[in-house]
C-alpha cells in the first residue's frame, strides 16, 4: 500500500491517535468536532433562553446529529472500513462528510419547521458549510476539521456568552498544536482550518444568532 510520502508499506500507517504524548492524545480526543458541536448544541440554547424547551432541543440535536455521526464513524473504524474515528485517510473523508451534511440538513429542516432555538440554526448552518468544504477539499488536501471547529468555537463562544468566551482561545490553540504534534496535519492544513472556522463558521453563527 502506498502512503502519503509515496513509499510502499505492507499495511496502512497507524492512525495519528495511536502515537504521541498523552496530553496531545487527550486534547485531540476530548475536543474532536462531534463532541464540541454536541456541547455547543446543548449549552448555548440553554445559556441564552434558560428554558427546559431550549435544553431539550439542544439535547435532541446533539444526539441526532453528533451522536449518530460519531457512532457510525466509530463502528466503521472498528470494522476496518475506516482507519480510525478521526477519518485520517483523506480519501475516506468525502463520504463521511456527505453523510454528515445530509444528517445536519435534515435536523436543520426540522428545527426551522418547528421554530427551534436560533442558536441551533446558527450552529447547524455553520456545520453545513464546514461539511461541504471538507467534502470538496479532502480528496486533494486534508484540511483540519479540528482546526475548523476550534476556530469557529473561538468566535461562537464570545458571540454567545460575551467576553468570557475568549477564555476558550488558548484551548483552541492547544488543540491545534496537539494535532500537529500527533502528525495528523501540517501547519498549513491547521492554519487553513482555523482561519476558515473563524471567518466562515464564526461569521455564519454571528449573522444568524448573534
């Protein structure tokens, strides 16, 4: 099998999460995009509206969008269809992102039809943009999804909760560094993902829910 460097190996390279220092592994796992998005979907509507209805909307959105997608990827990784749950092989990322796009689009339609919290609308619209870009770019270049999520969250939190949200920025930077330490991405892929997250994901959320 030919790896990214053009050499030949008898089996696929180990997934990035299988090597590296413990702190980088922990940050990479805890702050993977589905988990961060799930937390935002639950916390932001509750923080803004302080109602049981908003909390229930967030929990259902997190389970329907993030829970289903993460469970599917995890099962496929365990069966050997994917190398790992981070979808480290760039050729595998398009079908995963297209599936995510469809899942998000369906729940977004439900949220709009039943007048769910605007925070969920903003988060899901931003996720659609991220899924579309990853699906288009990944077959050629492995732009960082962690970077996208960190950049977007670094903008979304201050928009949603005020200046306290800026405290997330050092965490976002540390997560991106962890992905480089684990050799999951180049700096260029991380910069591109982080920048896209700041401008597009954060911008979409600010326009819709800010």
